[in-house]
C-alpha cells in the first residue's frame, strides 16, 4: 500500500494529470501523507464530471483536490510537453456576452501590458443579412502551425501535447511568425512589460510565458502550467457563462468547470467547426455556432463601447 501511494504521488507531482485526476474523499491535508485521516465535509455544491465509464456524474466540489505543487521543470521538459495528452478547446458562441472576463484573467495571469490581449472578443457578422455575434479568438494551437515553420531560431515550437509555445529566451523579434499566422493572434512587446518586481525576478518559463520580455513575440499558450496541476486555463475559469471548454482529445473529455462532455459528441451534436479550415492548419480550437443564444447580441454592446473609449 505504501508503495502504491508513493507511485501515485509521483504520478501527480510530475504533472501528468487532468481535471478528472483529482482525489475524491481525501483529507484537506496531503492525502498521501501518513496519518492523514481527516474527512472532508461536503459543501453542497455539485460539479458534473465524466466518469471512466462515460457516464455524467455529480461530485461535491469539496472532494475535488487539484495538485497545487509541481516540481520545477527544465527548459527541455517544458518544450517536450505532457506525455499522452492532446489538449483541445471548444468555444460556445451562443454563450458569449462580451463580458471580456476571459481577457482580464489572461492579462492578469501573464502580466500583459494594456492592449496586448492574447484573447480578443470581436463582433462578427457572416453576411449582410445574418445576425451578429461575439467571437472570442485565441491562438488556435494548430497541428500544422505556419508560425513554427518560419521561425529561424526555433523560438516557436510545437509540443507533443499539441500546444504551440514561444521560448522568449530564443526569440529575436523578427516577427516572421506574426506574418505567417493567419489568425492574427500574436502580439509584439514593443515596450518594457508592466510587471511586478516579484514577477520580474523569477526565471523565465515557457509554460507560464513569464516574465514577459521587451522585443519578443507572445501569444495565448493554453496555460500548460495549469494543466500540469489538473486545473483549467485562466480564461475558462474566469468566464461566468461557461463559454470556454478545455480538455484532452485523447481522453475525449472537455469541461468548463461546471459541465463535462465527450468532446467528439459535443462537436457532432452541436455542429462544431474550426476557423479557416481550408488553410490546412488543423486548429485545436473548435467553435459551436451562435444558435439558441443565452444572450442577445445587443446585451454586449455596452461592454464593447466602454472598451474602445
């Protein structure tokens, strides 16, 4: 039993976890520590999860215990990625109200300067007589990323878990990747980033994209440091309407924190699609069309107007 517990602890602390790999009914202390026999009390707030048998189950939020500590990783480990994972995001356009909470959370978590948003929420309209809608746009984490192919110094790279990252220690600011990206999701740090002294003093990490550096390119990174802890990206957690879903394509599971679905079934049943499919970039961000909307388009106009002032 001791050897089994030790192996499980090693498995979790190396970061190869997902939201489903959380301890249930464990102690508020380290559940693997000898003598940890306290019982967690139910909070009464239920969270829907997908069981290993493919059934939707409800678990009390108090019993979900994400791993909070991850050992430091080398640059090589960060560039390799999380073994056995293939991360994917689904954005439900029917739920977006243009609150921009996703932008705010992302900006704060990555120390982004004003106007350097990695997530952009834009008003879209497909044709003259079609209805407008709000569309959040992130890095598409393409399986065939043009940005990787044009980078002359291997600063932009693709990991085995599907995430495309930027190593700012290598980036020379040539911006070839920005020109190659058909989704215009990259930004250039023209000035010195406005970050705290504490953040600036920490060693640079590809997975956190922190601290930001002047004269380099940056973009949405899918928050791989959060995934290693079994947590959802900041944008997913921040959206009050559950617009963003994140998960593992290999496990065929995605979640917005409150709801969990089979990725393949959701895309099939809701008519999911990818942007600019004809380019052959094979994005790992999917959209659900803005039908049966939770909010009318006009309900987000006020937020958009304030943002532009």
